[in-house]
């Protein structure tokens, strides 16, 4: 079994266009794994041992909507998308290999690292990777150019619509099933904006999603526009979290 040590690194606050040093939403993962750090501004991350190999883990994905102002629960389709993305991004960045995706009753998620470790042991898994996704959302009326977003060169006439901004937080924790210890943690944040006309058929440029880490806009189907907004923002936050985990392993 790979030995996993602990290293504590300070994370600087990410600067977002809309929110400066955004703290929306507040961290949620401590509600599930406990507070394993001395300071909320520090993140505990893992360093594998000198001769460590792949780390086999189960994956438990949690969509936390318990905080005030939280966005609506993700659809099953969005959860399936994020489950695939966690596996792909984490396996591409670290020695962690997801052997099994675990399910937990949404009304009674395991609380505390020991409960999570027990869940892993019941499946004969040495580690459990916990991925917690949460987001906050704001929505305001807006006048939008008929031909597209102002940032993309759209012009008059302005027509009534709205702007929804989703702020996502992705938090990762690796729990040792034997000891119940959290041996790796990281997080990432992102935002995305959905613009939509109140009468969408006036223009084929809406609805449109603009993301924090991408230049090209996304044109979702009207029926799924908000769910796609939330899942894309969550994936960008996950990308940051996986990158930070990779950086910790690379320093070992």
C-alpha cells in the first residue's frame, strides 16, 4: 500500500472578474470529512511515498445544496457528467485510480472521515475520494444586444432579458479507509454567466454561456440551459482542484 504523507500549503484567493476574491459559496467539505486543517486558509494536500504506485480509491460525489442561496440540485445527467470528469481529471493529474463509484442516500450522506472510511472498507477499498460540488447563483434583469453578448461585439437594439451568474466550488478529499485520516485535500473555484432573452426566439444568439476560463461561448438548449451552466462551472472548478492536487504530488 502506498504511504501517503501530509503537506500543508497556503492557497491564495483566486481573482474573479465578477467577484474579486470570491468566497461564494463557502467551503462545504468539512461537513463531510471534518476539519483537518489548523487554518481555514490552508489546504492539506498529499505527497506520496518515494516508491509509491497507483492509489486505488472509490469515488463518492456529493452535490451540496444545503447552504443559503445555493443553486438548485444538479440533474442526474449533470451528476453523471461530473462523475466522469472527476475520474478523468484526477487520474490524469495524480496516481489515484478510481476503481468504483459509490452511491450514498442523498438524505443521509456519511458524516465524518471515519464514516467515509467505513463506507470504503465495506467495499474493500483502501481509499475513498470524496468530491463535493457546491455553487451559489445570482440572477438579475438585463438589457442585451439582439445580436449577441456585448463582449462579443453585439450592438443595438437592446432587448429585455436576464443574466444568471453561477459561482462554483469543487472540493476534493482523499480518505484513508484504514485510519480514517484525510491524506489529501484540494479545491478550485470558477464562475460562468448565462444570458437569456425573455423572448428567446427573437435571436438565435441566446441563450448563451460565457465561462471564466474559456473564450468561446456555449449555446445550450433552452430546456437545459441552467443545468448546463452549473455543470460547466463545476467542471472548471474541478479542473483547478485537480491541478492543485497534481502540483502537490509533483513537489514530493
